[in-house]
C-alpha cells in the first residue's frame, strides 16, 4: 500500500514537470499562428465563403455583390469588359450597360420575315420572342384583334394591309419598330393602342376610314417620315422629341380638328391638305422646310419659319389672316391662291423669292402690300383679284414677266408700266396690267428698256405670254376670268421662272 502510494506520487510529479515545458510551448505556437496573415486569409475566406463585395481597386459590375466561388469567371468578365485585367484609372465611373449581356435570340426570332395570318400565329410568335430581328407581315389577317403581347422590339418593319376584319391593334410592351410601321386599307380599324412605342423611323398610315383613336408614346424618337391619310382622327399631335423629318404629310382626314408638332426642320416635304375645314395647323418651332403646301385649314401658325428651299403654297384655306413674319427667303415659287376669307397677310421680312410670286383670287384681300422688304423675284409675277393697290417699296428686279389684273378700277397700273428711272424692274419681256376695263401693256428688253407700250380697252380674247426674248414669259394664255381657272395653276409661275432663268443663262 505504501509502495503504491509512492509510485502514484512519483507519476504525478513527472506530469507536472512536463506540463511546465509543454504548456508554454503550446501557448507560444498558438500566438504565432493567430497572427499569421495566411492563417487570417483562410479564416476570412471561411467567413465569407458565400458572398463578397468588391474593393475599390476592382471594377464595379452591375451587381456589386457576386458569388465568391468561381474567380476564373470573374477575372474573365473583367478582361472582356476592359480588354485587360487592369482598370483604367482615368475613368471616373462605369456604365452598367457595358456589362449587360443581351438575352439570347432563337433562330426562329432571327428570321427575316414572319407572316401572320391569325391570332394563333401572333400568340405563338410573342410567346417565343420578345425581339424580332426581321419584319412582320399581316395580310388578309382574319381576326378582329392584333395583340403584340410580350413583344418589345421589331428590328425591321411591321406591315398590316388589307385586313378587313381587324378592329383594334394593341401592344402594351412594344417599344421599338426600327424601320417602317405601315397600315394600309384597314376599313374596320377603330383603335390603335401602342402606348409604350418610343422608337419608330417611318409611320405610313393610309386608308383607315374609321380610325378615330391612335395612342403612341409622346416620347417617340427617331421619326424621319410621317404620313397619315384618310382616317377619322380628330387630333394629330405630340412628337415633342422629334425635331428633324424628311416628310410630314397629313391629308384627307375629314374629321381632323388640329395638327400640332414641335418639328424644326422638314428636309423634303411638308404637306397638310384636304382635311376638315376646321383644321388648325400649329408648328411653333418650325425653322426651315424644303417644300410647303397648305390647303383647307382654318389657321396656320409658323412663327419661326425663316427659310423655304423650294415652293411655298397656301391654297384654298379658310383663315382670315396669314402671318409668316419671320420668313426671309423662298428658294422657289410663293403662291397665295384662292383663300376666300383672307384679309390680312404679313411676309414683311422676305427679301428674296427665287421663283415666281402668285397672289390670286383672294377675294377679300384689298391690297397686296405685305412684302415691304422684298428686293428680288427670280421668276414671274401673277396677281389677280379684287385688290385696289399693290405696293413693293424695295423691289428692284423681276426676272420674269408680270401680269396684274384686278376688277377694281382704282388700281394704278403705272406702278408697273411706267418706270421712274426709265428702266423697268420687270426684265422678263412682258408687262400687262389690267385695272377694271383698262389694260396697259409693255414689251421690255432684258436690260429693262421699254420697247413698246399700249393703253387700251381690255380685250378678253387677247393673249399674254409670248415674248421675243423667250425669257420669263408665262406658259399658255392669261385672258379674262372666263378663260382663266378660278384657281390658277402654280405651273404658270414655275414655267415662267424656268424660262426666265434659261433666258438669262444663255443671254
């Protein structure tokens, strides 16, 4: 018993002696490992094994929190985005769209043309595609509704033609038609609801006789051509982001009350005609246009129009006044014709008309005195009506002929036939002025010298137009009101202008 106690006591002393050496060693090793950076990195990796946030020296991707696991993928995306693994320090910010990957487009959605015959075809298409790379064709479509459903973008065109059963077109998610949106011969179409459509190049709608509602986004961009013909639309307006177009044509919309647009430049043709008598045309930002024709309107508002590259025509309108007070130059013919209610006009900043000037059959217009700064007319003059006087205080040169005819006997024809300086401002070969029943006529040379002069009773059968110089004469006959159409053709002026230009070129 005593011996057993002795052995146990000796073993305990041995353990205590080893502990004095082992425990400090363990403590030291633990301290070293605790401060080891590699050990810390492992601990942090374990703690953030699911997600991490990129540091300041790494690119911020669309989602700034990314799975940690596949670092190779992250490095590859970084290289693809930047072209290398190094960040461009000069860039202050990154565009998230640079990192967005487009959704895959199936081969079916990439086809050049899709032909839709019924609503089932359209349902299957929009179920598979939110983007169409080609064109959509609806011809002889036999259902009442076209619903574009989930379709967001058509990179080509949409053609909907000869669908007699079609009543409504809608697509609440359709945002883009990259080319043409064409509607033609849809005799039952009542409504169009494409409220998200913001990008379309060409709108061409023709023969939609009962269409009375059309809704597209007011933020539409990219429009280069707008044609709306033969609809029942009461208002055509919006397009607040559209500034430049090639064509703006609105015609034969019999219930149309208002046309409004913020367009600044029309590169080819601006034409508003044959709509309702009440149609009001407002283009408050229009600065220039190549060719303008306005018919059958009750008011015209072009407060900033400065330049017309070719012809400018106001024909058979119902307004009482016409103020185009910012206009300076007209590159072709200016015609103010058959506007039965017109009493007041203002073109007082126009200095140059390179074609002809025609003011005819504006029955309430008492004076042609609204060109106070006009200095030159490149073609012929044709004035006809009930006016009492004409006044062009700064006019120095008319390269074509001149025909002035009024029913009023108080008109002073000497303004045109008796040059103050001895030379006529009319250089086109022929001057004819008819006041009441008196006619004064002259033949002039190209330098303005008066060759012959007559003063006689007006003869309804006399001809006006041929001249020995062959320059600046009117085509055809300009006789009495019984032989001249109520609305004279603008071709008279155009022909005269062309002949005058050729005569001066070859002289």
